[in-house]
């Protein structure tokens, strides 16, 4: 496209979704150490965006109006949007991959109990950054074990409500506090609001639906120029949803085995966690089915791209086996997934099936990158009065 606009021309007004065709959404599932898989997908996407717009300084946060993440996805969302001193993202997508390789043994320990203080993931330096400071709108769910209800932290709420402007470090510790793996997290906001939180996957392991619902209820209202007064049409959404891999085809469990389980076996059985697996996978799949149905029903299926691997097995399917060998295995699985044929969920079976004629997942991400690049440039051209 002629007339590319440089990154230093970016202003709040030029990012206004009303100047473009879509509200752009990135959603990242929960999944423990398997979060390195969507990080690999994002590394590929970010490189393509930089190539298209001829600027190696561009980041994922420059292209998405909303970035949602649950549990490990919440960590990624935060790393992509937390500002450094220059008000640019602290991490590029490759940096997120490197972070997982270096810090996963501390963030997801598999051999010893840790306390919440040990889990402060140091991408936030002093730990004093709050959610209202993120560089684009974020949505990160957690679950309040005291009140038995979901708590959804957003940039908009952080800007408008003191009780929701929590530190990013507290939000990350909370959304990733998976029961039986990591401890619950208690903290207070500056106005003394107390939270007793566990993993956001309890509420929404796949946060895509939450992100979309928050858009329709005004998530972009943190700044006046982002405020919407009219309902959001599904045709105005451009959504990328990234899974962390599941063991759907591993056949780890069966009714014959489960019938003999007691309480402990449902929580922990042969190194696996049946209850957590069932709830998190069911939650992710149902969201994918709902959204796929929505986009197909309004004839804009190409506005929604879900990349997921449902063939994990052994150590690769675990949440917390954070050895260098297993992490590198997950990186290779993610890279191979990009080379495989694009697939969509079968609305009846829940399994992913290949889509004929649409190439690989890599091809699909390239097409998505082209849409994001076009959207960004349309907005900037309109913002600066360029026809």
C-alpha cells in the first residue's frame, strides 16, 4: 500500500476504531507452561506485521484494540501491553517466548510449593504498574474464592474505578493461581478494596467471549474519543483467538476408569488433573463453538481465526512440567502447527477439522496480518485527513 505512516505519528485519535472498519481483538487461553505456544504464534504474527509496515519497532499492541488473556494468557497480555519508560511495550513477542524459556521453572514450579510472593513475574520491574497504564485495552479474568464470583480486570475499569485499578503484578499472580498448582492470592488496591483470587480459568479459560461482551458494553470508553454510543455489529469485529494446546486425542480418561475414582483421583490421577482438564477444556471449547456459530451465522467466518492444537500428549500436555526439554518440545509443536493445514472446530463433534483451500495456519496468520495492517493504515490515513 502506498503511503505507510511511521510509528512516531501514532496518536490516540489516530487509533480510534471509528476511523476504521473493525474493532480488533486478540484473545489468549490459559494453560500453564503451554502459554509458550501462543507466544510462538504471536512471534510469527508480529514479524509479519513489521514486514508489511516496514517498521521493526512495531508491536502487537499497536494493532489490537483489546488484548484478553486468562491465566498464562493473562501474563502474555500484560507483557505485550505493560509500558516501559518510553511508553512502549516492555516485551516484543520474541521476548515473551524467551521469557517463558528462562522463567517458567520459577513461574510454574512442578516439584515444590511456593507462596504468592515468589510468583511475582518480574516483567513489571518495581511491580507498581497498574492496569490503567496498559498501552491498549486489556481484559484479564480471575475468580474470587471468597465471594464465589468472577472478577474481570480491564483497562477501562482501572481508569474509571479505583477499586479495579489493581497492580499488574497482583493481577498476573491471581489469574494464574491454578488450584492444586499455585496458591490463591490476597491483595488490596490503593482504596483498600480486598480480593481473594484464584485462576481466571475457573471463569473463562478462553476469554474471547468476555472480550467481545466487554466491547459491546463499552470497553473502549477509557478515553473520550473511544466511546461508542451505538451497538456493536458482529461484522465489525476482527478476532484472533489462540489456544495453548489440549490433549483431546490422547484418550487419557474413560468412563470405566472414572467410575472407580474417589475424590483424590478426580483431583490428581497418574500425574494428570482430570477435573481441571475437563473444566478448562470444556470452557475453551464452548466459547469457540459459540463464537464460530456467531461468525458463521452472519457470514463473516473469516473475521474469526482460532489456532489450537488438540494433539498434545505426555509431558507436552501438562500445565507445569517446566523442563527445558519440554519447553523446547512445545516450541517445536507450535512451529509445526503453523505449518499444518488450517482447521476450524466442527460444531457437532468439537474436534478441529482441516479447511480445504485455505492453506496452513501460517497462511491464515499472514492473511490476518494483512487485515490488521490495512486496518491500522486506514485509521491513520483518516485521522490525518489523508484520502
